[in-house]
C-alpha cells in the first residue's frame, strides 16, 4: 500500500509519501476499495491509502536503439503510470 502526500489534479500526478510520483490518465480506473464505486482524482486527499496497478511498460531495448556506457543522468525519476488506483480511505 502507498500513502498519498499530495495531488496535482491539473497535471494528473499523485505524489506519495515515499517520494514516488504516479501519473493518472483518463484511462486510469480510479475507484474505492477493490471493487467499489468510481472516484475522480480531485477526491483523493493526503493520507488516503492506495493500491496501484501499473501500466505494463516494455523497457527492453530494441534492435537499433542507441547504446550508451554512460551512467544515467536523470535529475528526478519519471512518474510511474497507473492503470488502476484502488483507494482505501482511513477514517479520521
């Protein structure tokens, strides 16, 4: 489970307390619990607990892709893309 730190609705980004950023698109299935009703991204609040199902991403190099022996210079990690978000709201 992951915990919501903040939500940037216009950008479709959810930041988690562990520093991970999750991208939520129009095709992301966002709902309460495992099988509950749909929710809008704007309904997420800091402290909500999430189960995230990631979009399958193929990171296998393809023939013809340029190779590099240099270390990656990413300043910040790219957001992971969610196929599904299950929200478990902790009573407050």
